[in-house]
C-alpha cells in the first residue's frame, strides 16, 4: 500500500539555518531518506518551495479564480513529502517517525486511494 507522508512545520520551527543543529537536521533527513531507499519503500521524496511561491486555483460558477499563496492561512505549512510503499499503516508510521519533521512539526500519514477501492 502506498502512503503519502506530508511534512508540516511552523515558520522558524527547528534549528536556524547555518547552525550546527541545522546541519545535523539535514544529515538526519538524508539518513532517513537513505534508510527508506535501502529498505525498498521509498517511491519519491522532495522538499517544496516556500509557501510564498504557491498559487491556488478555484473554479466557481465555471470560472477559474487564481490567487497567489496557499489555500488557507495556517500556522503549520506543508514543506515537503515522502511517497512510500509499505506493507501496512504500522510500517508507514515507523518510517514517518524517522523524519526530522516529526520532531520539529508533524508528519501526516495518509494512504493513497487505489483504483477500484471506495473511500
């Protein structure tokens, strides 16, 4: 089963860029990613550009409405993702716990819908 691990955090949460702790956090992300890859569960992973680069599209009364910025004003912002293929939710949760975002923000674990499977 495939799971999307969505990485959330507040602006400024975690170590400051340029510090030793920040370098360690980046190394921890690398270690988590390499471990998932070595275990054969990693499908894809990427950080996202800052939320200020987002564009939101809504269609109302058949007309597109395009606005700069994210869909909602929230404290925690989506900063990246992992797409993993695991045997079950328990395995996906174990991998989610290895990602530094779990220490400085949160990791939402969400199963992907499979064709022919009702939600």
